[in-house]
C-alpha cells in the first residue's frame, strides 16, 4: 500500500460524463451551435472548461469572444445542474472506506474549477476526508502541470515516490510522472487503456478494489 493517494475527480471518483455532456450541449444549443453525443465528451472533457468549449464548437466559431460567451453560459448552467446525472462509480465508497481505515492520506486534484470541485466532493463523497481538495484556480494550473500535485506532497511531508496518483486520462498519468509519483490508470473512466499506457501508467486497474493491492 502507498503512504498516500491523490485522486482525479471526473472519470475517476465520479461518473459525471452525462452530467457534463448535457450541460455543454445546453450551452451550445442556447447559442445556436450543434450539440454532440454523450460519448464525444470523453475526449472533449479533461483539461478545463475553455478547452472543452473550444473542442465543442465548430472550427469557424472558435473565436475568443465566442468561447468566452459560451463558457459563461456553461458555468451559469452548471451552477444549477452539477448534481444531475452524476454519482460515484461502483466500488469507490468501499475503496475510500478501506483507505480511511488504514489512516493513509487522500486528496483530490481536479481540472474542474475549485468551487465546483469542492461542491462535488462535499455532496457526493461526504463521508470521506480528502485533505486537501484542489481544483483549477489562479494558483493551481490545469494538469498535466505538476504544481498542484507537488504542493500536496510537500504539505503532507511525504516523498512523491510513496504517493499514488490515480486518474483516467493521459493528463493524470503525465501529472504523476512529472511529480515523481506512481501513475495509476483506471479503466472505468473516460479514456482507453492504450492512452493510459502511452502516457506512462505504472499500473492499470479495472476496478477500485485493485488499487489496494498495489504498492510503490
């Protein structure tokens, strides 16, 4: 078992694909742009709202003022709908309960904005103590920038090689590698095994309980 665990949020702890897809599609529709199938958002989502909005838009509409306007609409919608069509993945509660019993440190590091990250963790995972809960902000850049992960390790006083970084995308695996942590890729999230392997995953797991069997 590792001494500590840092978790991605969307696609790792929480199944938010449909929730996010519906929100972005409503924003697109409101502005008269084509919407997308839910599965398309597996590759739109992952490194921040601005990148997602840009990918959603037709190429001819990818202009700064349009992106900004659509982002504002999406954020307004998400403030009202983030609880809809979202839930922890099967097995996550059991995993977190086991980690709590083992008294290891756990944290969340997400590319979702800080306020939404905090709201989702508090609402969907209220029984577990993530310390800290970190999202995107003016002081924490989007992953794969390792700033957030390195700060968590430093605040804990735990060497990075004893920390598992768990996520479902190449950004998470790259963040782990850049931080000197073990990259654990999960197959129940948004992306593929091949992507995780290509991005440097040390371990790949098919279910949350498998994480307990891994060691640094």
